[in-house]
C-alpha cells in the first residue's frame, strides 16, 4: 500500500489557500458566484481550487484517478473510478461554499486517498484557523501532528449533532421527523467536514445523512474511525463509498450508532 507524506498535503493546502482562497474571502465579486443544478451555490474559486489540486495530486501517484465535486457536475462517470483496483483521490475544494460566500470561517478543504474500496488516508484543512487534520488507516487521527482520540460518548438523549432534512423517501422522512425528538440538540454548520472534525474533537456527537456524495464523506469518515468513532448505514453495515446508499450515521461510538438504529427500527 502506498501512502503520502502529510507534509506534501499540508504544503499543498497552504499554497492553494494563499493563492486562491484567502484573497477572495470576504472579497468575492457577484460574477464569481453561480449555481449548479439550479440550487447549489458554487464559486469560481471552488473550480479553480479543484483544478489546482487535481494537477498536483495526480502527480504524487502515477496513474492515480481523481474524483472532484465540481468535475462530477459535468461528468458523472468519474464515480466509476471507485470500482477500479487503483489509487483514487477524492476532493472537495471548498466544503461549506455558502459559508465561504457569506464570509463565515466554517469551511474547509478536504482530500481523501482510497485504493479500491478502502479509504487509506484523508486530510482536512481549515484555511482561516490553519488547523490541519489528517488520518492514516490503522494509525490514527491527528491535529497539527498531535494524535487525537474521542474521549467520551454521550447517550442519545444528551447528544448534539445534525440530521439531513432532504432526500429521504416518504417512509424514512416520517421516521426522521420523530427521531429528532430523541436528541438534546439538532443543528448544522453548513459544512459537513467541520462537523466531522468536531465529532473527533468531542464538540459534537453524531451526524445522520441522506445524501452521500463521496467528496463530502470519505475524508471525515476515516478521521472519525481512526479517532475511535463509528459509522454505519441503517442496516448496521459500515460505510461503503463505492456502493449506492441513501443513509449513513457517523458518531462518537458504536453504542450511539446502535442506539440510533434501534430507535429508527422502533418508530412506526
């Protein structure tokens, strides 16, 4: 298995942040902001950052594939790369674009490296706070070179987290509305990457998801796993990014995951 030196990715994050992201933060022009699929906000900076990262990353590993959020908009077939026995980069150039546009700091750059069906490394960087998180399969999760572990797990009634509000089928949508009453607090950041980070840091407990775009979840799922957290679909099986699914729970512990699943099963 081939692994990448974390310093290479840190330098890449630093470069692209200074060249493209920070200069336009709170300084975006109206013609730099658009919408894809008529609903999702995207900026020219998202597109430029993704191109910059693609050009650099594919040179780190010969014949590696690249899956990016913005490229996917125009070429859905890139998802088939995950079916190949080959290294694949997955990138979200700016996770939390809406926050970025509004001048809020809750956004991040996210990268994951997978081989076939296994996520082997991931990196998340917050340009404003310059926090650099990274994970390596079977070796843990780190913040700026310091290993971090999830220290405690709250029971469901004391848990804080987020729940997707769209993309459920009718039956599940009704169950999710009832499920929300079982938690201490439900909110969201507008950046799933930042939520994953705070699960690792013990500031949040869970997220329940219905839209599983790989660039949103590969980086954070590995970080939570390597920090001692847990993830599964509603059937109890671990997250499989190379297969189609419309639900996922990622939380601070297996106990919390199972507690959530059991409540979902009990709701009529």
